[in-house]
C-alpha cells in the first residue's frame, strides 16, 4: 500500500510542474489516479522508491537523495504513456510536501495583530473594539487598518477612550520584525515579484475557500503549491509556508486522517490569506514581519546550565515525527532540544529513547527530561532551540524536581501573567497548580476538568493518535478526583480557560513526574479518590464553561468553519441568516452581525450579463469577507481568553 508515509517528500515546484503538464482530460482523472496509487505495493532501495502502477508490472520510480524529490526528472514511469502519463503527477500529489527550507523550522512570526491585541488593550471591551477595527480593515480590498477607533452602535457595551482605542488599533496593526538583523527602511514596500507572488497566493487560497475541502482536489492543491514556490523565490517564506500548510491540512482532511482538526485548516487558511492580503499594503517593519525568514538564525549564547522539564512527542500531518525536550536555566528561560525528521507514529514513540543531538552526551530525550545538561559554546535560535553545531559541547548534569529551585520559580509566576505572555507571542506553556475535578465529555472526546486557583479549567489531550498515550492518561487522571498536582500545559485560545495537558506530577509518587505523551499511567498509579475542601465541583465548572460555549459569537465562527469545509456554496443556501445577525446585535456584538451579513452576501452574490446569464462568483470578495470574519473571531477569542483566566 503506497500511503503518504511510504513515499518520499516531493518539492512543491515538482508537484506543480507535473500537474500543469497534464492534459485537461488527465487533470479530471488525477484524484482517481491518486486513489488507485494508494492501493499499489511500494518497495524502497536506498534513495529510490518504486511503486508498481499496474498489473503488468510497470514501475514508477522516485529518486529522492536526502529523502526529498527535488526535480521532476527524478520521477520516472515505465508505462507506455510515459512521460506524459498520469502516474507521475499522481505520485507527486500523493507524497508529502517537502519542507520549504533546509533543516528546520521556518521563522513565521505571527503579527502583533494576532498576539498583542489582548494584553495591550485597556480591557475586554477595548480589545473587542480593536478586533472590530482589524476586521473592517480587511473587508474592503482598498481599506487599510487605519479606520477610526470608535465602535458602531451596539457593538460593545463599554466604549473605549480615544487613547485606549488608538493603542489597540496600533497594536493590532503591528507585526514583529523577523530575525533579519538589517532594519528595513520605514517606507520600504514590497517588490514587484513579491506583489505578484502575494496575489498568486491569495488567489489560490481563495479558490480553495470557494471550493471547500471536498472540492479542493489535487489540481487546486497544485496551483497552491505553485503559488508557494513563487512566494519562496520572491522572498516571502512566511506566505510560502502558510500555503504549504493549507495543502497539508487539505490532504489530511480528504484522507480522513484521525489527526485532522478543522480548526487547524481554518487557521492555515486564515494565515495564508492574511499574509497575502497585507503584503501589498505593508511597509517597513510590518513588511519585514510579513516576509518572514527562510531559516532560523542561531546566535552564540556562551555556557548554559539547564534543567530538564519534560519531553513531548511530535507527530505532524506533513509526515514528520520525533520528540522535543524542554529545559530551563536558573533564570527561568526555556530551551528546547529537538529530534524531528520524516516518519510516522513509530518514530514519534521511539524518538524519546534516542540520544539527544547536542554535544557528546549520551542522554536520551526521556532521560534529559528528568536530568540536567551543562553546555559550552551554546548556540540558540530566537525561539530557544539549541543548536547542534560541531563547536557545541554538552555533558550530563544533575536535574532537580519541579518543586525545587530553580524550576519551582516557573510555577510562582501568576497565571494571568503567563497567559498574557502566551497570547503575546511567547512559548505558550503554562505552569499550573490544579485540583482534578473529574472528566467531562465533549464532541472531540473526554477532557479533564480542574480547578486552577478558582478558575474552572478544561485540560485536553495534546494528540489523539492511538499510538500515543495522551488520551488514556487523561482518562486515568480524571479518575483521581481531588488530587492536587503541578502540571505543564499549552494554552488554547478559547472563550473559557482551556489548555492541552503535556506533563504532570505523578498522582501518587512524590517527586516523580509523567510525560503524558510518552509515559503510560496504570490504574495502580492512582491514589484513592480524595475530597478537597473548596475544590470546584464538576457541575459548577461545567456550567461556567457552558456559559462561554453558548456565547453568540459561535454563530459567526460556525459559518467560518462551514465555509472552509463545504465551500462558498454552503453559505449561499437560502435561510434565515438575518436571525443570527439580530442575535449578535442584541448581545452587543454589532460588528460581528455586520461581518456575518457581509460574509453571507458575498457568498450569495452572483451577477448576470446582458443576456441574463449568471456570471462566475467573485472568490476574492468572498475570501476578504471570510478573512475579516476569521480575524475578528480570533481577536475576540483572545480577549475572552485573557478575561477567563483573570487577565
């Protein structure tokens, strides 16, 4: 069976070239060809992967030195129609998309419009007002995000002052400068190739949004990959990475991958549209942030004494897997050591027992999570990732428990401050003291209900793959009601307090801890159920969260998700949409109601020519309306998230 995991990664430009070379007739058969290829046997011989494409024994070969097919000529087919056959394009379209840059992560910083609007706003009402201004700046093609700071009638209950509103709008417009050391000129604008590439990415993503998940087959995906390649060549790595992320999420959705999450596809589409929309209008520092950088720079950081915190598995829809171990120094700064490479669930499970790739140490990731590390000649990326250059030296050192210095200080930071840091573009980790209050069932599965200093908190599984123990461990911890534990979680921006649980103190063994994605708890590890005075009851906590879930903003968010899943036509169906807008207005979300009206109007708009025939819909207008809605809900979610945690 030739699954995506069996095939080597293929460069975006290769897939785009092969699909573009197909005749119109073969393009219509491409998706069916990909499905047939999935049932064919695959063999590997060094850097060459062979797929038997028919019953006569014709073979398709993918030559992938270094694990990546970088040239269309490296995909050869032995059938009678080659090289103009369907098989080459089908194989490229079925294979995972290769990374856009060597060895690593792309520096795709998110704009301050996405991260700092909450913490720099004067309050919840002002933060929502700032989100409204962001949405208005997107909804019209020629509009800049410099609209007046006042709110429309009924949009929010509390009206911000001029100074607070101006600060909120300014915060929402800024995008952090990339790691490029050269400060851009204040009036520097995008080059003509960058303008063309941005328009290509926007048009390709708009076509995907118009068609929806089911309609975005290999041909539309190839157009998006072509746009991503053009963006990379034009010096827009952030747009290129966002476009590839959309393709990766689309493939996971269409393949019914259990790890697929609609929210991830929505986020990828929003990021790609936002960057492509803003590049032609941005200058100076904002433009530098929107461009991004193709590779993270590593800077010398001298000698480091690090203490292990926890390790987590990595398993992505793009076909990469491994482990990342988090450490901290005496001042509380976090550093990571990663081992991520092409692979599947088996690699994610086994990576924890591989030696870390830094210096001469023989520590495995699992051991480092509980030990320490002394590093000399360290190099560090802006995100805290440790480099593994030849000059770096590292040896094992003693670790400490979470309740001992210096790690104890991580839990001493007020929770509201930690949440503000995460929403402002930080690492996203939260160090919490919680009391388990049982389990609560959600559509995506059970989650752990907990009391965090009086705040009702929902802790969810970080990954749902059955090979990883996240969900099983979560169920067992929920049975230990009343246990008071220190945990490490990753913030989820939501209208209520919510986070993904990554690691916890052992519920019955003092001084021990559990990495929930690597270690597997047993029922014998649980203490007897306790009743903690003053702890949050499941009914009370569930009611608190349910109130947030029933906030009318979900009326807009539901339409955003429907558009990504079903395409523009789903929103164009006749119905009583005015009722949803009126409800939003009644609850003080006037701008949300206006945005919903515009989104539905853009979906239903169809002009006619002089003969009365329907003209094609305008995917650009619909994409801009959808982007305005997505940006608005994201900003409001961040404001409500900070408020839910007491920020």
